[in-house]
């Protein structure tokens, strides 16, 4: 899709807006817990993470993880992927905090 293509080109701010629009449209059409909505939520969080917006990304990753646990179960590959994504953004946030403390 267009948002993914823009994201892959490194145009993260533009991709963020496109992912946001996509997520909102899917929430409206499919509901908050639909697998396609959750995929869009994850993609939006990736775009936020790439821009260093770790708190915003963390919030979306947590929502996605919680919904996937409920919908798919704890051991589903998508749930595990969400768990991994959350762990990565939490690590990035800690690293960012550490670099601020070193300054």
C-alpha cells in the first residue's frame, strides 16, 4: 500500500499521516479488534518508532498486543510479533533516556 511504500522510502512523517488515516478508516469500517485494523495499528506504531516517538509507539503497540492476545491468543505468531515490537520500542526508549543522562 501507499503508506508502506512511502515508509520504505524513509519518508516517515508522510508515512505516519497515511498510516494514521488508514488506521482510522479501518477502525470505522471493521472495528477496533479486527485483524486488519490491528495490522494497521502495528504499521502506524512502526512509523512512530522510526521517528523516535517511542511513547506514542508504545501506546499503540500495547493496544495492539492486548487486542491480539484477546483475539488470537498468547501463542499466535501475530501476538508474539506484537510482544517483540513492544519490547523493541521499550528498549529504544531506555536507550534514549540513557543517552540524555550521559549528555
